[in-house]
C-alpha cells in the first residue's frame, strides 16, 4: 500500500494564483498513481497521495527562508 507525500511551496504557478490549483493537484495525484501502477504494479485503490502546501516562510534552503534566499539570489519569485 504506497503512501506518497508531495510537498510544495504555497505559491501559484499561474498569474494571480496563490496556491497549486485543483487541476494541478488532480494531475499530480493521477500521474503518481499511474506511475506506481506502471513501475511497481500497485493498484490505484491501494495508493494514497497527499499534497501538502507549505508557506514560503516555513520552507528553508541554505539556512534561510525561501523569501530570504530568493532576495539574496536576486530572484523575483517567478517560477522556473
């Protein structure tokens, strides 16, 4: 029984979006479930996928919060 936890920062990937969209979440869940079926033969009805969105201030890299890290790197916050 696979359990997959996907953690992403809470920010939109489209103009005006402040979080991952429901459509994106559905695609992630479907894609991960399909991948586990294809690679490991794990049936969809026993695969659990959880998506957690984390505020930027609660995600750190290089000893800094994401906003601090991006400010130091001169990043404007645009998605890559």
